[in-house]
């Protein structure tokens, strides 16, 4: 839209079905988004209009809500779904607080998708070989890129906590500061867009796939969650003596009750399960633990005021609005129904059958299809439309024969 049209308040409308568009570009049947495929209004959030610092031509970026023309939020909007979950907390006098940890890879350009990704050439003319995890000098070869990333983050008002090299080859992680869930979802979304745009300027490729390299840790988007009392700001997960509360237990119980049903929301792509089936601290379970990274739900070591629950299931490929909404909705379901969690696990453990999670996209979609809880919390239209869109993507994947199949199976009698 032109700047003049935007400043005049001209309404931007978009076909309703676009919210269910597949990643390949196609659409499920119109019955999933209204047979008329009528318009939605894109309503910009005044707090999320940004001048894009990496663009030579003056450009702005506005994060919008997708609203029905009658004024209410569209049930197909993931941002709208998150706002609805937050409103349910507000009605109880509570405010959830979240933080995201986003991992990503920085690669050289990859024009041939049949070939593996490669780390970029550094300023020293060499490619990283995988021995730079947590090194203070690990990103020297990418310093011009990261310098502009930091500058653009500052220009967009994106506060960062820590930035580090992760376990994978040319893999990095940013921790965003904790705060309002909608704000953090917006910041995570905007940061991913920033990363890719700045990378292109520097002749690089940023990849937020869950598992872009074989035999290498995948990329997660861990979600840290706590709840405070509106007004006092007290963390309701801790009592006056600093001990865990019943609300804390019930929140974990709700997380456990929803994780299997919501796996397809946290792990939305075929590739998501490559990360989860080859764990490298990417646990595919609904167990919980005090500071054990093998558990899907981890309670990090902290003071009572900072007591929180870390959901370690979502990958970097997850929609931040939907992943945060699903995690918080499950926790609130536990609070409302006073669900008790299983016993915490420590050390090495075997995942009980009732706490295991789907390990393929097909299994996760079948679980979501049977979930009454998902339909109660997000509405039948959203869940059925989401499943229809993801089923098209899965079908597209199965329409192709992989190099592994040709390499290994072709010689079989």
C-alpha cells in the first residue's frame, strides 16, 4: 500500500482463504474458509508499525489483525487466537508472561535444493567446521552480518537478552526479553523477517527449518511461561514462602494434557519431526522435570519470583502466535480444571506411553483431528481448516521420491 493510502486510513481487504494458504501456495477446499471466500479487513496495530532500516527505499512494515468485516476477530487468524487466549487469562485477573528462545542457521546461498546446506565463507576464507559452539570468537567471520542485525534490532525496538553460537554448524540463538505474549509473538515474527532480509543483503541465507542438516542439532523455539497477578505483579507460581503453588502444578498438568493433541501446532512441518526424532536435547515427550533438558517441559533453575515453565517442543519453524497460544491455552485449561501433573522425572528416564507424543506429521494431524480439547479452545473452524491445509502439504511431500529412496531402495530385488 502507498504511504498516502495508509495515512488516509484506507482499509486493506484480503480474501478469507489466504489465512489457510499452504506453504506451496495452494488452498484447501473453500468449505474450510466459507464457500463465498469473502474478504477480511487487515487492521494495523498502531504499536507495530515499523520503518524498515535495512531498506534503501523508505518502506514501512505494519503487523495487522485479520478481522471479519463485521468487526470481530477472524477465527482463522493465529494472532487473533493468541489475543483470545490472553483475554481468558485477563478475565481471571491474570496476565501470562513469556519469552522465546529462537535458534537459526546462517548458510551460504543454496541454489540447488538437492544439495546440502553449507556454512558461509568467513572473513578468513574458511567455512566453519562445527567446533565453535558457545565460543566467544565463533561469529567473527559473520561479524558484518551480525552487526547489521543488532543495528536493525535497535532501530525496530527489539530488545535482546543474549545472543550465542549454538551446537550446530553455523547455528545461532537469540533470547528475547520476557514480556506480554502478544508483544513477544510480534517480536519473534519481526525478528525472523529481519534475519532473512539482512542475510540477503550480505549474500547469506538464514534458515529457520527445524532440522536443516543431518547429524546436527535442530533449531528450536523454546517458550518460557509464567503468570502474574494483574495489579500486584506477583508470580502466581510461587507462594509467599517461595514454594511452588497449586496453580503452578495445575499449569503443568494442563501443559501435559494438551501437548500430544497440540503437537501439530508446535511442530507444523514434515521436517519438524526430523528434529524431534533425533533429539539432541529436542525432547518429544510430555514429561516434566526440574532443569532436565531431556524433558519436554523443563523448570529452569531460578529464584521463586522467576519460577516458570519452559515448553521445549516447538521448533524454529513454528508460527510464534499459534505456538504461544497453544501452550498458554493448555496451561489455562489445567488451571481451570485443577489438573494434576505426573511425578517429575530426573536423570535418564524412559518416557511412559501416556506421555509420549506423535513422531510424524501424519500422526500429529490424526491426533489433532480427534482432539475435542483443541476444538473447544480454538474453535472447530480453525482446527479443521488448519488440518486441511497441513494435509495438503503432507500430500505434496509424499508426491516426491527422496534421494534416500533412490539411493538405498533402487537396488533391492
